[in-house]
């Protein structure tokens, strides 16, 4: 009997102690959760405060631009106005500025003309006015507008909206602005760095260290504009071995500061429609599990073994493969411009309409001349429409930027500019020298009504006389200066992402320039500028051609 009582007492005491311990643990856990919730709330509030401060600085800069009489760029004004309204709505919702749905509703009630207290003549506020934008949406729109402003040639003349506060806001965007806003903010800084009078803004805000860190990033969207900004900061100083700066429209792939010698040659890359410097010249890597080539190895790639290089995939094969293989101090530059197939998805009429070859070439000529291209021999590597842009650039350089198509060949040779005179070789990757039959099909009824092709597509028609003019002048230049030419054409059809048809973008009789070496390779139109590996046919042909050409210098 006594043992049973002792056992019962032990169970009772144990249950009581266990219950108290459970309550203690629950209380401690609840206190910990409350503490974490409090910390999270403080962190969130602090983050929201910093976000509002960033948007407020961007909004103030946009207001300064739209109120300035110096702003003459209609596209920049349009984006600035849209971004200003979006930033305003975000700040109103966060109660940083006066307004918000409550105020709008009160104003609507006060202005309404009520009839029998039931009906009113004034329509209700729009739903877009009552739904606030997200922080990332307002940020991306605002930074994009700043980028358009920084692209204006006279944005710093009587319209200097880039103050220290605004540059600090861009610094915070780079540190954590997301995948869309960060590259755009780096482009803005690269354009600011073009002007020496604004260099102090970058130095005083500590952005040089951030740019240096971004220059070691693995993604070209990040390291290319960072390289451009750092080079522009060094331009004109003793640390720079080359004259000129990189304005909007051109990127340095191989900087002269990375070489001990002054570069002997410029290799200029020109992409085509829907292309761009950060993605046209990447590797077509079937093994997606391989890591990208790290920045730390790029400076010592010449000392690496072949198997050590091949274990990485590259996002810029002219940078990681071509430049080290030439074993010469070269400068690799990539032109970057906006060219689309269709007019869909554009925010302005100017963008949706596209640009002519002449407009593209004028912009690219300014970028090339500002970068000092023309001071040494030039090798062009082009893809698709990029070859037509290149020939247009050379024609206008020969003509002294005139637009007369009937200038005699003798006059062109006498007035040749530095870009034409310094052209040593040209590589054409699937370039429609005589037009594209696909462009003819797209610009005929009823496809023209549905697809809405841009100006670039119209100018690539086979019946465009301008194509024959620029090609005839290029042949004259190649004959006069003995320019080496290599033309490659895809032999496999390309599946178009929109209509899912297998299409031959360029036919052989339209891609043959009639000069130099012409051959077909087993690849598609999209992948002809993206070698699968260093043993691929495309890369080996380009490398062998360039080595033979440069040996003759």
C-alpha cells in the first residue's frame, strides 16, 4: 500500500513539474517570438524608411529635369514624366507626401454633384490611382528614366540634375536594387563618368570601391557597365594608356590597362537585331552545370592549361578565348544598340518605330570616335544586321557624314575618314549583304498588320537600294585597301520563338559578299556567334583568320 502511495505521489509530482517546465518553455518561446517579431518590425520599418528616402531623391531629380528648359530629348521627357508620377504615387501611399486614397476619395466626394443624395455626375477615381506601385516597380521606372536622361548629349549643360544626394541614391540602388535596377544604375554612373566635372560625385560618395567590386562580378550585365565607368574615371589621366572615353553605346571587353603594352589593334564587335553586348557574344554552353569563368582567372588566363580553361563556361568568348589566343596587346570593344523585330512592348512611339541604318551608324560613329577607335588598325566582327550597320558606318565615315548615295568612288577614297582608312579585316557572321527574304515576307500583307515590323526590318528587304549602295562602296574599300574578309553562314534552320517555325534567316546567295572567303558552318543563325567550345568550327575559323591577318601587320 505504501509503495503504491509513493508511486502515485511521484507521478503527481513529476506531472506537476513537467507541466511547469512546459509552461516555462512556452513562455520563453513566446518571449523569443515577440522579440524576433519586434526586431523584424524595426528592420522592416527601417527598410521602408530607406526605400522612401531613395525614391524621394530620385523623384526630386526627375522633377528638376522636367522643369528645366534645357531638356529637349522627347524620349527622356516621356520616361521622366511617367517615372515621376509612379514615384509620386509610391511616396503618397507610404505617407511621405500628402495624398493617398483617403485624400483622393475626400476630394472626389467634395467635387461630386449629388442628385437626390443617390446619383452623382462625377465618375469614381480610377483603380490605378487607388492601387499603389511596389517599391521595385517605382525604383526600376525611376532609374530607367535617369538612364535616358544620362544618355542625352547635353544632360550636364545647364541641366545638371545629378547631385551628391542623387548619386548616393544610385549607390544604394547598386547595393540592393534588384536585377533590373542595379545594371541600369551602373549605366547611369558610367555616363556620369564621361564628364570630368562630375567625377567628384563618384569619388566623394565612395562609389569607386563599389564599382571595383562590381567589376569582379560574374555577370556581364554588372561587370560591363562597371568596367566602362572605371575606364571613364581614368580617361585622360596618367593611368590610362588610351585616349578617349566610352560613352553610351560601346563597352570595353578588354581594357588597355590590363596590358603592359599599348594596344596595337582594335577588335570591334557589332551585334544584330534583338542582340546586345552582354548576351550576343556569350558561349552556347550545353553543360549548364559548369560554373562561369571567374574574374580572378581572367588576368592569368594565358598561364592556365587548356583543361583548366575548358572546365568553365564563358559569358564572353571574345574576352576569355579570343584575346588571350591572339597573343597580342589588343583592345576588344563591343557596340551596343537597341534594335527590335516588332513594335510591340515599347513605351514610346520613337522606340516602337525603330531606327534606320543611318541613325544607328551615326550613334555608333560617335561612340567609336569618342573611344579613340581609328587611331590603330581595326578588325570588325559582326553578326546579322550588325554587318550592315558596320558598312553604313564606313560609308558615312568615307563621305564625311554626308547622306548622298551617288558620291563617286574616287571622291570617297580621297575623303576617307579614320575608321575606313584603319579597317584591316572584317568577319561577317550570317550577314544579309543583299537583303533578307524573310524581311520581305514579314513586310507583306497580311503579316505586316499582325507583326508590325520595325524600321530595321523594312531596311533589310532585298529591294532596298541602300543595301547595294553600301555594299558596293565596301567592295571598293576592300579592293583599295586589301581588306581581309571572312564570311560565315549557318547551314541549319533556326526555330523562331514566336511562331515556332524552322526558318533560314539568311540564304546563301544573299549572304555571299563576293569578296574574301565564304563558307557554311553547321550551326543556326542565333548560335553562329556563340561557339559551343574552343574546338568548334566557328571559333577555329575566326581565330585562324585573325592570326593570318595580324601576322601581316
